[in-house]
């Protein structure tokens, strides 16, 4: 009788632990469809043709470094788009400059631009992969006067 009890407890434990493992795998699987940058700006999830879009911006001195990484679901997918460097001015974002983007399967774009002190900048990208268009925005970067 004691052996049957231990067997039943082991079975219940295995089922509970097993279902917890399934939930963890499901959670990890779903996360690949949600992209966000390091500044917690959430980008639209559940794209059909796009795995990820990761815009970013950094600065060194007065030089800004806008960048983006894009990965399509298929290695043969055509990727086109525009990366914008924007400045915050009078309560809204204003385009400073832009660069065309083009690649196949995935692309990385890294640019530089001489910014102006005491301004806040961000990177915004509009990407099209096999007819599906998505927009993503980085966090902000401020050039401070020393």
C-alpha cells in the first residue's frame, strides 16, 4: 500500500513539474515574436514576415550613432526601408536626416551623425519585408554640453 502511495505522489509530481516545463517552453516560444529595445520601447509583435527589428542610438561626444538590426523569417526575403534620425523639438519629433536600407534575410545598419548639444535624439525605422511594413522606434539619447 505504501508503495502505491509513493507511486501516486511521484506521478502527480511528474505531471505538475511536466506541465510547468511546457508552460516555460511556450513562454520562451512566444517571446521571439515580441521585440523591444533596451529602453523598454515595445515594438509591434506578431509579424508574419519579420522576426525582429531592433533600433538603437548612442552617442560619443557630439557624434550620434543610430543603428538598426532587422531579421526576416526567410533568409531569401527582401528587406527595404528607411532609418530616420529624429530630434525632439517643441513637443514633437522632427526628422534630421535619413538613410535608405536594403538587404536580404537580415540587415544591420550603423550610421554616424554630428549632433548638437542639449538636444534629444532617437532612431526610427520603417521596414518592409515581402510586402509587410513595420515601424520601430529606439529609446532616446541626449547630447549634453560639457
